[in-house]
């Protein structure tokens, strides 16, 4: 049995290597691919297999299942992706992708998850920004399809000035300056507005809880790892790519929420095995991997910042590789 593992990187990733080794243990072979490695005419692929501790180039038929990174679905690969959708079973075929705004809107109608929703609005003109700011006093501006916290700002108003925060910087802008900033960076750039949720440590640093879930060997959603991301010195979000750190939930919650830590931790664990099913249902397609970013306010209330269907795996490669190898075996036995 051959499993496809497709990304855009020229060389196999550390996750691909570890997953290939665990696949061997499960009686499967993994072939590392890029979109360009697919030959539509022959229906074959040329990729790399991990054989005797080295990557070896091989040619095989299209694998019956391909674990594919969302970033492979670029415009230049459109013809190849269309071919693969019809030819094989993909871990995510990218149909009915939900924007940040659309997901919040959909969850608002689901009683079990409506409490997680943050007021959200799409930006069409400057008046949208001003009206939303007047209503919520402090707001976050973020790209609708952004990743890794790029282009995210926090905004509030002090008398005549607009106070704009970005990463570790904060500056005051006049009305005219903020209008110019909005015109150049926000308006017509597919931005959304969200009410600011104060998810901050006792030291004042922004944080969230990343719940990384994968399908397991029984075809069920399972938490690969929950971990707290702390944006040390940052103004807006807890993006460790821009400087910060991570922590296990238990010691962090004990230090910041006292006696309420256990209840909050239980709620996070419950979300890990319930919310992914709803996201999958709302999209109406098969999904294998999700990263859910959860904010926690001072009272311990949880909020859903966003859901990422291509979550980073650098800090949990072993957990992800183990779950994926087990799920590949389940897929091949039950769904192929």
C-alpha cells in the first residue's frame, strides 16, 4: 500500500521523514510528492520514498490516498488539483472553504458552539471601520485569509487619535492619517473586523491556546496536542513566529486562572473532540487536520479566534506523524 504525501517543498520535510518511518511500521510505503511531480497523461507520479535510511526517487501510479497540504492548491496548480480530485482521495480537496467571517457566522447558528463566536464584520469602506470601532471600542483588523498573524492590527480611539498596534509597536494617528492608512492597507484588501477579546496573561502579554487535532486510527478526531502560545511584548496576537513562547496548558492555566484552571482545561479538551466534527460538517467534505485558536478572557470564557486547516507541525511532529500513520491505515482499510 502506497500513501502520497504532498507539499510544495523541494526536499522532503522532517514530518514526511518521520511519517514515512512510522508508515513502514504499519506495513505501508509513503511517497513524497510535489504538484509538479504528477504526470496527468500517464496517470503516474515521480516522487521520493524513504528506503534504507535515504530518500530514493521512484515512479508509481497515483496513490489511492494523498495527504496534501492546503498550500498546494495554488492557481498555477489548478489543472493538476482538478485531476487529483477526480483520480484519488485527498486528505482535503479544498471544497467549500470557509473564511474567518463565514465560520463565525455559521457557528452563531449552532447552539453548542454559539458561545465561542466573536462579533465579526467584513470591511468594504472606511465607514465600516468607524462604525465597528464606535460599537466595540477596541477592535482587531485582520486579513480574511491571512496566515501566521501577518497583517493583523489592534485599534482603539483616544479622543481625536486612533491608536494602532501591530506586533510590538503602537502609534497614534490623526483622522486623516488613519484614513490614508486604511486606504493603503485595509480597504479593498479583503480584511475583516473583529471585536477585541482580551486574552492576556497576568503580565499583559497576548496569548491563545492552539488545539491541534488529527484523525486517529479509528477515523475519529483526536487532539495531537494542546499548547499555549504567548506573544511576549506583542500588541495584538500570540504569534511565536514574531517573538514569544509556548507552554503546556496546565501550568499556564494554574498560574493565570487559579482555581478555575481545571474547568477551563476541561472545556478546551472538550472542544478538541467536538468542534472539528462541526467544522467538517459545515464544509461538507473530508478533513484530516485542523488547528483551532482559542482565546480565554479574564473570566475564563472561551472564544474561537480562527480555525486553520493547514496548521504548523514544528512543535509536535512526533504526535502528528503517529496519528497520521495510524489514520492512513484506517483509510486504506475502510474507505479506499
